[in-house]
C-alpha cells in the first residue's frame, strides 16, 4: 500500500487514524511505525505504533522454514493469503492422522463459508454396488434391460445428485 494511501487510514494496532508512516532502519531491515499526532493542552504530541518490518521478519521467519512461512508486518495486507498458500503446500507434504485431517477439513469448510462458496463444499453420497452398476449401465450405455422401474428411478436420482453443482464424494458400500 502506498504511503499516501495510508494517511487517514485506520491503524491496525490501536484503531486510531494514521497521520503518517515513519520508517526506521536497523540491522539491514526497515521497520514501520504509524504516527498519530495528538494535541493536548495546545501542545502537539506524537504517539507511535509499531507495525512491523516493511518486508518480512527475517529472524522469526527462519524458525518457520519447514512450513514455508515468510512472516510479514501488519502493513502487508496480502500476508494472510500468502500464509494460507504456504500452509497448504506444507500440509501436502506431511503425514496427518485422521484427527488432523478432520481439523483441516473443518477449517477448509469455514474458509469456503467466509468466501461465500459453502454451496460448493463436498457432499458425501453413499450408494451400494448395485446402484453404482445401475447408474453406469443406464447413463453410460443407455440400457435398462433387466432393471426394475424402482432401480431406474434410483439410478436417475443418484445421477442427478452426483452431477448437480458442487463437489461430491461418492462412497460405494458393499
């Protein structure tokens, strides 16, 4: 975000309006501070809120290399998306027990809801082997010979569910 755009925006630390951004160099890194100009009894007083590094936390990020995280300061508004991308790649490469898999799935469903995409979340459809065979026979080969009316209706119903909008998981039992 450009410095001009920050003037008058809300400070992520204290929620006051930012009058300007101060940069301080230390150890080869640039650190940002939101400066708030306050007037008390006719005197001008500066209050500063630390916002983090301009780019990334060098030393703390080294502690998170396994996860692929480059931790960034508060003024990097894209950092959360970058963290999610890094964590996604991290979880692809590690072995997870069922409890952790379920936890990640729950978080994923929450993220879909936040994005307004909960209607595409995975739906589990349970069918038996005979129904799967009927669905394939009827809709792949267009043959109903040997199928009862009930089996044809069930195959049609399952087919509509499977190919309706959204992500589906089909569990074949038996």
